[in-house]
C-alpha cells in the first residue's frame, strides 16, 4: 500500500513562493506517474500538474503554466511542486496523488489516480 505525505504548505503573500513536497512510502515511486491537485473551499478538487513516471511528459493546468513546476526525485522518493508568483486564487488544500502504470494519469481526473495524500494547506494573502 502506497502512502503519500505532503508538506510545505503555509501562508504567503501575493507574489510569494512555496515548494510543496510529497514523500512516498510503501512503493516504488519510479513506477508511478504523479500528480498535484487542489481543492479550494466550496469547490471541487481540481488538477494542477502531473508528471509521467519516467519524467518524460509533464502537464499543467492553464493557471499553473509559467508559475508552477512539478519535479521528482526518485532517489528520495519525493515529488515536488514549486509554486512561484502565488495569487490569492491559489489558496487551497493541495494534494499529491499517484497513478499506477496503465492509468490515464494525463487526463487529470480524480479516478485516474490510485493513491492520495492527506493534503497541505496553502493560503495566499492579498
């Protein structure tokens, strides 16, 4: 059973940066395509970014392009989300997720990922 633990959230002001981390255990991270999602209060969980298990393909939602960068360190069994130029509308709980080989991780749907972390809160103050 894969376990994912996010960290790195916090309170920043508009224009600030945060780096979220997602540490995996119970599995081989290099076998999973990884994604980041977020859920703002009163809204549905939405896709933010994802990286294919070999690190070749990467996708971002439009609002993340140019500001967020997903990366992975398989040796440390950790996935990162570097977030720059943060805006108040980025405020949400951020979740990392792992997709098994064969799952259509690039679609960014919640059902396309098998394992989820508990989330980390990101708050961007104006």
